[in-house]
């Protein structure tokens, strides 16, 4: 569970947070600084609000952790789909050639993401077959990948589409941050606290570092 906290810490805070900052650097010039700030804040509050609603309704039950984990996984998968589609049909297509390192890194990446929902589901008593079935949520990446394809295939102003596209990505990344914070604080950390040794902290760092190295390979 400590390693899983490190994975979510990287994906939902470090990676998604960097996406928000980088995206806003473009969005504030393509639109206005006020709009870019409102987009990021709106996304973060939306993610936090939905996570809070799920926790209020389900948190008292063992399934509360699973509910928030599933919601986070769904959002992260959708955001990954946006990036995948952008690589082929965004304003600046940057599809990465497939190499053995990229393929292996992607498989490990998806395995770690799947653990975000499978591990909590098994810990609260779900049968492994039912827990693994939650991975079908990963199919959300498919419609998300087609979003930039449909957007940039339409005739119109490319600068306007590019600004709208950046706003979508910033909002999604900020919402992921909003989901990740409660997932870590009320979902994962209570299961490894109180920490009476350095070992749990080390496993959190190992999970974080592993995802960092994977992303160096894949992205």
C-alpha cells in the first residue's frame, strides 16, 4: 500500500501538476491569464468535489476507498487517452516510434495504474475476478484519443482549436490533482500510518521513483 501511495503521488500530483503548469504557460498566452487560472482552479475543485462526494457517500464503507480509486483511475485513463490522441492528430503531432523500451515501459506503466484500483479492491475483500474486471475502465482511453482527432479534423481556426484543446487538457490534469489529494490523504495514508519506522516512507519513495523512471522511458 505504501508503494501504491508513491505511484499515486507521482501520477496524480507530480505528473498531473506538471501538466497543469506547462499547459497554463501556453493557455494564458493563447487566451488570457484569468481564463487559464480559472480553468486550472475549476478543474482542481471539480476533482476534489467529486472525490469528496464519493467519500461522504461511500467512505464509511470498505468500498469507499475502491470508489475513489475507480474514479481516479477513470480520470487518469481519460487524460492519458487525450495525450495518446494528441500524438497523432493534435496541433503538433508527436507520436513516439514504437521501440522495445517504449513497449515494455508502457506495459509496466499500465500495470502500475491498474494496481491503483485492483489492490484496494482486493484489500477490502473483493474477489480477484471482480477486482480485475475493473480494469475495463481503461477503455475510456479510446474515446478520449478520438477527441483531438475529431477536433482537429474539423475545418476552422487552428489557433482557436489549439487554445480550446489546451484548456481541456489543463482542466483534466487539474481535476486529476483534485482526485489524487483525497485518495492519498484519506484513502491510502491511513492504511500505512502511524509510521514507526522508515520502511513505509522508503516504499512510498520507491513507488514514486519507479513511476518517474518509467515516464522517462515512455514519454
